[in-house]
C-alpha cells in the first residue's frame, strides 16, 4: 500500500510542473509559474523534480529547455576502499542534524478513506506530499485517529459533497459561537481550491476563456493529472484566445505525464477538434504501444483520418499524409458511407485532380444522391468539358444553396458556350432560361445571346444581351454581342448607339460593321467574345475538334468545282473588290485548292448580289467551306443566308450533323454523338459507316447490348468494320448489360 501511495504522490507532485508548460503571456500566469517552480524545486526523491527532468519546461517560444537534474547524470563514485568512510560520515551528519517530523492534519485523509472516495484520497495524498516533502503517508489511512471534533467532521462531509457554500456558512457560524476557534489551514486551502475549480468550470462552460486562464494561473495546484478535465478546459481556453501553441503544450503535458488510457484517448479527440493538422501529428507522436502490440489510438484513427481529410478539403494547400487518404478509401469500400466518398471527392477537387474527383463524387451519388455530391460532380464535369451532363445533374439541386446556384449557372453558361454549339432539347433550354432570368445572371444571359446568334436568331440574341447589360452595366462582352446582334438585324442606329456608349473603351465594339469584321479576323474576334465568361475576361470551357471526314455533300461537290472554276485563284487579292459572279467563281477555285477559309470569304463577297441563283450558290458554297474547315456553327448560319432547294438544304444539314457526330465521337463525347446521329436519322436513312460509329458510341457508354445488336445487324450484310468490331467484343468477353 505504501509503495502505491508514494507513486500516486509522485505523479501528483510531478503534475504541478505543467504550469511551466502552460505559461501564457500575462503577468499573473508568470507569477504562478514562479510559485510552482519554487514548489517543485524543494520536492525530493524524484517527485516534482523527477517529472521536470523528464519533461523540462516550455520557454517563451515554445522550445523545450532541459533542467539540470543531478539524478539524471552519472554521479562520481568514491573508491571502493573509501566508501565505508563516506557512508559513516553521512550517517554521522544525519545523527547530528535530526529532521523533525512535520505536523500534518491527516483528518481529510481518514475521512475520504472512510467514504471510499479513492480519487479524492489520492489527490489529498499528492497535495500533502507536495506541501510536506518529509511527510510519509500512512500505510492505512483508516488507521488515522478519528477526529473528535464532530463539527469539523461535518465540515469535511459537506466539503466532500461539494457543498462549499455550506462549508463557509458552518465555519462562520462556529466562529460566531466560538470566537477563539480557527478552522484548519488544510480545510481552508482545500475549500479555496475547490471554489476556484467551480469558478473555472463555470467560466469554461460560458466560454469566458480569459477568465479560465486567469483562474488556472492563480490556482496552479489544479493543473494535475488527478484532474485532467481542468487541463482540457485550460487547453480549450488557450485555443479560444488564439494561442494554439499553448493549447498544444497543455495536451502535450497530459500525453507525457498522465497514464489513464481513456483520458489519453479523449485528449487526442479534444485536441483534434481545436488544433491544426501539423500540431496533431506532433501529439500523435506520443502514442504508446500497448502490451498486446496494438497502438494506443487505433480505436479513433478512422475518425482522425476523416477529420484530417476534411481539413484538406478546406485548405487546398494542406498536404495530408497518404496513409490517411488510403484509410478513408478503405472506409468507403468497407462501410459504404456517402460522406466518406464526399471527403475524398472534395479533397481531389481542391487539388485539381478531376478524374479522381469525378470517381469519388459518382461513388457518393451512387450511395446517396445529395446536393453536395451532385455539386462536386458537376464542378468536375465542367472542368472536364462536359457541361451539358453537369447541367442535367445539377438542375434538381439548383435552388438548394448559393453554392449550388453558382454551380448550376456555371454549367448553363458553359453548355451554351460550347463550340461548336450543341443542340439542346427544348425543355432543357427552358429550365436553363428560367434559372438565368430568376437569378439575373449576366454570364448565362450573355451566353444565351451568343447561342441565339449561332442559330441565326439575332432578335432573341439582342434581348439576352440587353438583359445581361441590365444586370451588369459594364459587361463589355455583352455590349459587343449587342452590337453584333443589331448589325445582323441591320439596326445600324442601335449599333451606333452601343458604339457611342463604349467609345474609347472597346476597340472591337468600335470596329463592328466594318468590312474587316466579316473576314477571318473578325469572325475570330466574335468567337472569342462568345467564349468569354462574363466579368472575368477568361475563356470559357471550349471544345474544338477538326472533323476527320466530310459529308456526302462535300464529296459530291468536287465534280462541280472544276467546271465552275472561271479563273485562276493562286494569287492573293481582296474578294470584296470582285464582282459577285467573279467572287463566286473564285470561291469554287479556292475550294479546289483546299483553302476553305479563303473560299468562305470569296463566297461572302458573292452574297452581295441580288441575283437569286448566284446568291443561292454562294450561300451553299460558303456552308461547304465552313464544313471543310470544321466550323459547323458558321456552316449552319451560312446555309440560311439564301433559300436552298429542299434536296440541297437536307444535304447540307446532313453533312453538318454527320461531321459533328464524328467530331463528338473523336472527342469522347459519346452522348452528343448519339444525339447528332438521332437528328441525322430524321433527315435520311443512316449510312452503314455512321451506324458503325453509333455502335462504338454505345460501347463507349457501356451500352454493350445496343452496340452488339448494331454490329450483328451490319455484320450480317458483310460490313467489314462491323465484323471487326463484333470480333473485338467477343475476344474481350463482353456481355450485354
């Protein structure tokens, strides 16, 4: 029993050195440190001094400073022959200087022991051992003579019940009845400490952190392993007053000196809620290996990994150790929680790892479709140039929060800004427009304007550009779009009004309407404006793919090119200087030389004619030139500049759709490929080569059953590409879904 009591006393006294660790930059706490250092310096036999030699103290800058401890260094040994003399001298000195036994009030010891209050008994032994270094705790506290003073015994009982106000009342009443009576100093000390503890807890609960630090500094005896809750509260107070380093020092003290395993685990949990990732890695360095070989904090390591990855979600520059990432990945596979997949998705997104972000957000949506999972996936898809899919995913969550609104509108603007423009279903366009109008989003309104111009609807475009300017008056791209739309409407007065408003502020607005604006340079400026994000001046996400093949209309035209070549076209000249008929002939000549952009400019000059036949052929030629150059939007617009015979109009539209399908397939946009092929199928019977393309698009979408049916149908006719594709599927062991 004696050895246990002494060990407890040593731990309690050692804990008092925590004040050196928790020193804040206030005078009151400095005074407490001085007092506790003085107390620790007089404790012999490895109590406070032994603890200090292990832990040292934390200086002004948080640097541990080791104290000189004689017992930590090898002591010089006397020669063997001289040792008896040394021992004799020591014994003589001890006999000549007897140490008087201290007079210690042990009544509290007996009272706590009789009540079975082990915690208070141990704390009392630690307190007395620190106050009286030469005092020896009794082997059996119950053997201490019972206090004959029944009134004093009653006061100790009230104290043990935490009825401190009643203790004060009992003391005052007795002093009135017995003017000469003085309460024991130990009782008053213990009562004062207990009252300070209650005040500290109340201040902590009320988040009065400055008061908590002040009370702890004024009562250093509270800061021991016997009352870890107070240490936790002081650490929280440091964190609450922006002194994270001091909070870390407080938690460090607990992990260095306190041995209660549940309290050590709770210390890590409390620290993780207040400290940053780097500080937590330092604290986790104090983890112990248990007797069974397991790590001390293993039971909470999953939650720590989640917390650290979440910290990485908030700070894109914070690099979380790979083992924590891998642990959360294993949690997703083992427990299947959408929240864990979301942690990984946002972590990857913040680091621009879009393929990984898409993977985890899709995983999260597969478990539980939430606004957060949809928003994260939409952001990844927008970055990966798949805004139409992002819009489809986000529209049901659009009105959930400001963040989801911003994400949805970004998907809308990027979908409209895709070049070449994608054909958007009417119901999708309607909900996109409704959201744009409701939120008064100038970026989306501007892109609606360019989208309308792409499909030759300048009046609609004008309204959208006006809306964008109403919501953002200084939006130069929208003003430029408005000028272009009014030029298309031949509203020169309205165009010049825009130019007057932006005079001296935008060169490209000032040049709208000049002949140069219709050249390749002018069209490039218009395309750049269309792809700009409102308010940012940055290009939107763009998809531009040069078509691999040409439509049948282009191939059929080659026989007519040579017949229409009226003059050589190898010399460079401005087609605007030619007569319309000559410009038309030059256009076909340039097509024969495979110079489609120059040919488009020549056909544009030929469109100035009033002769219907020339105008019709010029529009047809310009459309073919743009198809060959891969500018499908411009090709669609050119086809509408003159009324074409139905057969020719269908042929042009089919050529545009087929080349768009090929370009979309080559870019890996398989859904768009199917969309263009479906539109093409409404115009004419689908060719075998395009049916093969459809089959591969289905395969790219993992619709292997549909792909197999197409390949089998074509293979039965002897189509070689289909036979090859079917063989590849069989070799890969692919089965229909």
